[in-house]
């Protein structure tokens, strides 16, 4: 799913930025943005279509799930900042937890 998302968003971003890039404004972008845009240029039309097919399939599954539930609760971030590890339960290591 992550790759399909990157292909979709990257293709859309490149299509919006392409006129500016052709006008020589690429130098105004940061290096990480330039690298991402170079990566986005490698995607083909078939990559984009495959990503959209996967997106549609996943949306179908989500629609089926929401016929049975009203809400899905997930974490809001992929990781915990190290500055917060000294607070609460996250300060304990997995090895110190007993079942």
C-alpha cells in the first residue's frame, strides 16, 4: 500500500510541478525534493494504473468494514519521539514487562 501511495502522490506532484520545473525553477527546490522528483519521473503509466487499482481495491475493503463499524482507531504517529520515552509506560523496555 505504501508504494501505491507514493506512486499516486508522486505522479500527481510531478504533474503539478512540471511546468515550473521546465521553467528552470528546479534549483529553488531543496535537495530532498529534487531527489523525490527524480524518483517520481521513473514511474510509468502502468505503475500509476496499478497503484490506482490497488487503491480502489482497498477502498472496497474499507467500505465493507464501515458497513459493520462506525470508527477505526489507529495510532496517529508511526513512532514515539525519544524525548517522550522518559514518561509513562513507554519508559519500560519490552524485556521488563511480565505477562
